[in-house]
C-alpha cells in the first residue's frame, strides 16, 4: 500500500470515529439503552414508590415492534415509564394502592386511559403534549407497571436537552421531572442496529 492510500484510510477512520455512530446487535442495543450509565435512564424513589424513566430511541421502538422499515416512528420521541413499589414483596402495584375491587378497577381505568393528562415533553422553549400513550397490563405477574409515552416532534433536532414532566395524581408525588442530556439522546439516535 502506498503512503497516500494509508493516509486516506486513516483520515476516513478518524472521520468515522468522530461521528459518534455505533453499531449494535439488537440485544446489545437493548442492554446499552437500559444501562443508566449511558444517560438514557433516570431513576428516583418517592413515598415508597420507585420511578424509572427511559428514553427510547426510534430504533428501540422498531425493535420492540419488530418493524424496522416503518415510517410510523419518524418524528416521534418515546419514553418508557416503569413504576414499582419499594416493598419487594408487593408485585401488583395497583393492588397495593387500592383496598376494594371498585378502587382497583377505577385506578386501572385511570392508568389505561387518563394517566397521560398533563404529561409534557419540554425541548428548549417548546412544550409538547403526549400524542400517544400505552399502559401495559401485567396482572401482577411481574413487579410494577409500565407505560409508554410518545411525543410528536417534527423538528427532530438535538440542540436542546429533553425534560419530561409528569403531573402525578395517583401515587402522591405531584410533579415529577426527568431530564435527559441532548448529547446522550443524539448518540442513541445515531446508533445503528446490525
């Protein structure tokens, strides 16, 4: 190989590594996104309840839905919200917070159809309402409950941090704030699944 070819290869390698794009297998990507050290997971405990908010890049939603070709996920930002009791014995959080069957049904209805009221994603000076929302029923088979929030963001720019604000009226915590650094989000969105 001549010196010009070596110089060109080194320059291309340097440019590629500086772009921050990483390639993952599907399992590696899921693990990487769930690792709190990568900045996509925020956790806190209040009033006997543990809250875990995860930023889900578009590729994560495509993996979850086994649909990597769909354009339906474009211009959307996704978050998974996991809520569980700090009590390791209690696996059904809805049962723990209710005392009658009517209360259980009412809370389940609220989580399924109304919990997204008052949830906003703040990006710079924009406040986006929750566009889509899903409550995953698990009937106490695993600890806690999971909710997925989707926000329509036509700009898809990463110049600003993300702040998710939840006005919780179920678990007595009031306003919950989860902030995500723009650099972590950008790195996740630029990652490629092999």
